[in-house]
C-alpha cells in the first residue's frame, strides 16, 4: 500500500491522521500543502480545498481526521480496531 499524506504540519486533524498511520505501522510520504504548488495539486485532484487528504494507492480519502481514517481502514478490512 502506498500512502501519501497531504497536510498542514501544524493542523490538529493532521496529528490524528499521523497517529493512526503510526499506530498501524503504515509508511507514508508527507506533502506540505502550506506550499502553494502542493496545495494546488491536492485541490485539483480532490476537487476541494480542505486537508488533510490521503492518496492511498490510487484512491483519494479527503478532508479526514484520525477516527475517519480508521473507519476507512475498517470498512475495507485493511485494519481493525478503533481509537478511543
């Protein structure tokens, strides 16, 4: 699984997403959307301006927090269990 996280490094939602990725030992590349070029790329691909967003293989998971990401993983049988 290839994961790219498009985020603002100081965002509290980003912290939750990173916690989930680390909890499940998922390697990921981080792309800072505070940089205009990165933001415009994310916006063009997702059709919305909010972060964090993840590209998981060829699928975009947009504007999520940690619990939403866990729900995504659980609904696809990738990982099970939920944060408290």
